[in-house]
C-alpha cells in the first residue's frame, strides 16, 4: 500500500487510540453494570427485607391486640388492632410494588389472601362477641392459627427468597467481576502488543528505506555507481529514491567523463613524452653533434623530469585501467624474496644519494605463492619508493618479510615524518596526499598507494598502514599462500 509517512503514523496512532478507547469503554460499561446492581441490592433488596420484618412484627402486634381485646373487650385495643392492620396492609402494598420476581409476587398474593381470611375470621368473632353469642369454638381458633402460621411461613419464604436473590446477585457480580478482570487484562495485553507491533511496523517502514538510501550513499562514496535504488513506498521515500537515482546517474556520467579524460590525456601525453626522453638521450650521447658540460647537465635534468612525467602518466593509465576493470593479471607460483631484492637494487642510487640505510630482513624461507610478478613489483616499488622518498637523509628503511599461518607478510618501516592517525586509511584513496608537518610536500601523484591497494586486494590480500607522527611509518601487506 502506498501510504505516506504521515498517513502511516496517523493510522498507527488512531488504531492504538481506538483500541485503548475500546478497552476503556468496556471497563466503564462493566463498572456501570456493577454500580446498577449494587444500587439495586442496597435500595430494593434490603428494603424488601426490612418490610418483611416489619410485616411479621405488625402481624404479631395484631395477634396480641386481638387476644387482649377478646379478653378485656376494650374498644381501644380493637382500634390499635385496626391500625396495626392498616400498617400491615401499607407495608404489604409497598412490598408488592418492590417485588421483582414472579415467585415473590405470588407469595405476596397468597399473604394478602391469607391476611384477608384471617381478618374475616376476626370480624366474625367480633360479631359474635358483640351479639354475646360467643362460645369457645375450637375449629375457629385452629383455623385462625393456621392462617397466622401460613402468613408467617409465607413471610419467612419471602425473606428466604430475598436472601437468595441477594446471594445470587452477589455471586453473579463476583463472576462478572472476575471475567471482566480477565477480559480487561487480555484486552490490555492485546492493546500493548498491538501498540508494539504497530510502532515496530510504522517505524520500520520509515527506517528501512532510509537504510537503503544510506547503503547506496556509501556505495557511491566508494565509487560504485549502481543507480538502481528501488523504494516503492512510502511515497515520500520513493520520491527521494527517484531523485537519488537521477543524481547517481549524473555522477556516473561525470565520473566516466573524468576517467575517459584522464585515460585519453595519459595516452596522448605518453607518446610525446617518450619522444622527448629518447631525443634528449640522443642529444646527451652527442649523436647530433658535440655538446658542452653545461648542456649535458641541462639534458640530464630534462631526462629525469621526462622520466618522472612518464611514471606519473603510467600511474594515471594504471588507475584508469583499474577503474574500468581492464588491468590484467598473470598469476605464477613465485617467491617474494627476489622481488624485494630487485626493488632494493633499483632504488640503490637514491638511497645512496640520501645516505639512507635500507635493509631487508627476511625471517625464514618464504613459500612460493601465486602472484603477478610485475604487479607485485609495482606495489613493492610504490611502498619502498615512498619510504625512501619521505625519509629524511641518514634515515633508515627496513623491509621485513615473514611467513605466518597461511600468509606471507611484508612490512616496510621507515623513520620518516609519520602519518596522522586520521589519514591512515584515506591515504589509500586516489589523489590523497598529506603535507608532512614541518616539511615541504614531496612531489608525487597521490596514486601509488591506491594502485598498491588495488593490486594487493586483487591477490586476495590486505594492506594497511601504522604510524605515529614524527616516529616514522610502517606499511604492511599480507598475501594468501
Ligand atoms: P605519492 O607518494 O605519489 O604522493 P601515494 O599514494 O604513494 O602518492 O601516497 C599518498 C600519500 O601518502 C603521500 O603523498 C604521503 O603524504 C603519504 N605517504 C605515503 N607513504 C608515506 C610514508 N612512508 N611516510 C609518510 N607519508 C607517506
């Protein structure tokens, strides 16, 4: 889905918000239910119990008044009996309006009926008393007691129902509480997990393309121009990728133009330079006629400068071959010792002129390894040449060679000006030169180490520099056996 970074973040956060709101709403609903049930228990059920108690008390009072009345025949007692009756009927009415289940309502109906019959019996007896025809009627008394007992029993039933109702409600509340707690924990856990997942995916959908861009930037800074950055979403990043690819394409064109120009210029320069060198040699050999000592000295300088220029042009050509992958290698099993000796011999005149002590320390026999002789010679010339070039007069250069594990290691140590720590890796990049502190810049192209690194890496080896400013440098490379 091609969603913008903004929409991704918004959707992510809205989803989390909705989820949290859902959990909160569920908890609030459940709390509301709890409150309602608790209110019902407190308001209705406890009131029911209270009325039931009062009804029993009222019935007992009626019985007392009725008994006293029949003994004393005091009308005031009968009046009290009647007001207790009214009170009973009042409470029964209230109880009826509060009763919330059919069994309770049925019981109340039965109480009403029994109570009416009880009063019918009483009215009958009152009539008899008034007409003085009262006789002790056993059956009547039994019937009346039966009614009273039935009412009391029914009230007890009602009370039991109410207690049972409260118990049931409390049980349901407890169960609902437990399930709500469980569900809230589950929902909260899901919400937290979703929060983590949404945050992870939203952040990743932003950081992943960023790291792709970072990787490509590193490639370009390393000179690899593969302009195929492909980011389809988010749209902002695919826009960045498009711009990046077009920038990369342009850089590629410029880089090619530069390489083509260098290679063309080097080719164009090499032929006239060689002609100058040859011509100067002929003049020096007096092929074109005799020359004076002063002219000879000038011709020597021209020869040296032409040689230097030819070397530089050759280095430039090597670099352009290296970059276009056109440098060819011919591997043979060889020992490095004769190569080291040969470079030391070649550089002899300069070493002598600078009164430098140059020595080779070969530790044990070195195994023959697969190398391109010419290329390794070139790498050695660059390293030993640099050491001699940068070491001041009467300094020391040591070339050590040893075999370790399955590698051959060559080090070139000098007592030159040293290299700042920050430049120890960058000096292997082309055109990188550092002006040694307190000394004038030695002449060079800044290509020697780049070529040496390419050659060693092509052989499957590694090259690095160690140095301390003012204490000289050591350049080491290892080649696999
Ligand atoms: P060049 O020597 O032609 O300038 P290189 O690539 O061989 O180019 O070296 C790059 C830079 O590394 C040099 O310009 C110099 O500043 C530094 N360097 C190389 N070798 C040494 C050394 N032995 N001692 C001090 N600096 C060195």
